[in-house]
């Protein structure tokens, strides 16, 4: 599989009935980016149990779907339109693990 240069999460939930054309349009209009720029774009539904990944590989477009049967994906909640993930964070997210905890530093008042 082709590895994307970056993985962008669209923070706002989308209708999972959208396909390649609908999600490409969202990337262009809401994010101001080209869906064919080598970046992978991930979208979540309102319930947080499904994600879609849209990625151009130089020849065509991949549209992948992942659904959790239990639990929810950890999705950013912020005023930002997007969030950029590292490859490790993406691996944790798609496994259903809270990838935000990878960056958490212990409180300063705790001593070992």
C-alpha cells in the first residue's frame, strides 16, 4: 500500500453516505486543499464508530472504511477544521486506542 505524506483528520463529522466525489468536494471547499496532493484525508461519522479515508495514490483514488463494533474512535474536538496525525498516531487511532494519550506528559507535581 502507498504511504501518504500526511494524514489529516477532518474534525467535523460527515455523512457516511458520501463517496469519493462528495468527500473530495469537502476537501476542496472546507479545507481548501486538493484531494490529489499525496495527503490522506480521514472523516468520521457523528457517532464516532466509523471512519472513511480518502487517498490519491498517483493512479487513482482509494476510499477505505473502518467500523468499530464496540466503542468509538478518539477524534479531536477543537475549533480547528483539521488535525494532522503522525503514522504512529494513525495506527493507534485505527486500532481504536486513544492516540491522544501518546503525547500526554505527566503532571509536574508528580515525582518518582
